[in-house]
C-alpha cells in the first residue's frame, strides 16, 4: 500500500494541497479544509475523509467521502482521484 500512498501524495500535491501532520496523522490541507485517505482492507479501497476546519480535524470529526478501489489499474485510480478532487474538493 506504500506505493499507493506515494501516488496519492503526488495527486494531492499536484492539485495544490499541502501535506500536514496532526498528532502523527498525515492530512492534506486545501484552504481551510482538511482531508485524509484511510485504507479499508475489507473493501480493498481508500476512502477520502474531510473536515471543514482545523478544529474539526483536531477533534477527528471527519465526514466520509468517495472510495477508491486499489484493484483498479493505477492509471484509472489516479484519474478517478484527480477528477473527484477537482470536482468536489478543490
């Protein structure tokens, strides 16, 4: 899953997100919103979770967003993640 972590980082950074750490948890910040990608092994997928502000992120109040299957071809995974970030999260 480490390869996917690097791929995910690259897509977020490419779109202008900043990687930040909060209590050793990697988050992506865009404007005042915070995002994290959580791997769910039972579904073999990542889910994007988001908090609308720093206080919610500190309190671990994240809403679930879209899911991204790791069974997809890597190019499809990147394309779907990039398109969703642009459409819903930027």
